């Protein structure tokens, strides 16, 4: 773990709006990652070896798992640190009024966030403000599939906390912090939001994504200096920005995250997506968990625009090497990785589902 932590702790310089790596076509920046993964798979005699980690999750959380799998693994301490939610399934007899009753019974009030059980990059994630919005989401959601409704967290900060605990060890550690910036524009007192978004190199991405619906009034004219958030999700696909925030790592934050992760049973590698009020609060270990991701958590803190292309690949490759090394340790302890056929099936199902979800907002 030292190699990965060392690479992520380097001081950063000035941040351009869009980094060199982000400007590459998606398929092109994936090629070296896939080649390196296959090289490791050949050396370790298994292309799916990291799925041996987190044995209580589907494929170790490499892909295709449901969000509530992590919540069900939580003990009382981890549950208390997580935003409350209810699990739902789209049945023919399922209606918004019945779900609204369930929300009230669970002590949840609008707004809530709707999320598909099996998701990726914010696809299908919507803020729901009332029963009409819930009815619209339910009407668009694919039949027979699962989603969750979770309390909306209005803390201004969002972070991804990457956690690692070696198989057989009693304690783990926080190895990296991703800070997310939501797509937003700053008013000048003259132009409306629609104009400001079209001019913004990041925010306008959401306007060109067919699986995202704008959640702002394009005709509203914000006053000079007013910051207006234009999306619920912070994915780069709709204009979000990522920053390596590992500098905020403290002993208090490390200890809090380790305590939570150890309250989730045989959980060894993953990313906790959290909301927080201020950087100081996060550093003190004061945060609320939105969701958890497993072995498939991408090292997206490497997408920080201040990193060059070579830096990005060094960070990503270091994480891949760590996954295979820990996967080999888990395999020696009797945790078998899933088959390639099973992983391919999970991947294809996930990709198919992403195309069927309601647009994010």
C-alpha cells in the first residue's frame, strides 16, 4: 500500500479547467489500462483475480453488484454513518403513492435521491422533490428492476474515500481521497443560466448527454458572483470535476473510516462516497455515507487536471497492481475469483441496464 499512498501524496500545482487526460477519447485512454490489467492477469494466472476480494459482494464489487449489498453488510456503527434509504422494485402494481407512504414510514421526506441498484457514473440518479417527480421516475424505470430512494444530503462537499485492508489484517487504511466538484456556473448579472452553461467547458457536457436531463431554469439570470449548481450528479460525463484531495488525510479521518469498514464484515477494498460540510469537517472524520463501491472503484482522483497523462497512468497502474496483489492473498485464503464468463455476463447486464434508466438530473 505504501507505493500507492506515496504516489497520491505529491503536492499539486495550478489546476487547469480540463486536464490533458480528460481531453483524450474515452476508448483511447482505456487501452493502456486494459493492456496493463491483462498483463497482470497473465502473471497472476487470473484476469478476474481482484473479484476474490470482498467475498460477501457480487464479484467482490468489481462490477455488477447492487448498492444495497453494501448497506446490508453494515453493522450498527456503519449504518449510523449512512444516509437512510428504502429498497424498491418496479412491479406492475407498484405506484408512487405507495412508495410515498413507505418513505413516510421510514422517516424520509422530500427531497430524496433515486438510484438504480446496479449503476455507474450517475446513470439513472435523480433528485426527487415531490410525488409527481417520483411518479415520473417510476414510470420511466425498467420493469422488474430494483432501485433505492435515499435521503438527499445537502452538505456542499462530496468526496470518495478509498480504503484498503489486506486480507488477514485487523486494520486497514485510507489510501486516497477524491474530491468532486458539481457542475456549476457563476452569474454575471447579465446572462441567463442557459447562456452561461453553453459557455462553460464542463457544464455544457450535460446538455449534450442523451441520458441526462438539465435540472435548472435556463432563463434565470443569476446575480453577479452567484454560484448556481446545474446537476444533481457530479460525474465528469455531465461536467463534474475531480480533484486529488489526499492532502486532507488525517489520523482522525483514517481511524473513522477504518472503524466503519471493519463494521462491514469481510470488506477489504473499496471507495466510500460521502458528503461533508467543510474540508475541516471531513478531515475530522465528520461525514455521511451516500454509497459504497468495491474492488471496481476507479482511481478517478487521478483525473485531477493538475496531473499529466503519465501521472494518471502511474496512479491507475499502481492501484491495479495493488488489486492483483491483494487478490492473490485472498485467493490463498480460499476466496476463489469469479470466472471470466460470469464477469462478462455481469458486465453485459450492467451495460444493458444503463441504457434503460431514466435520465439523471
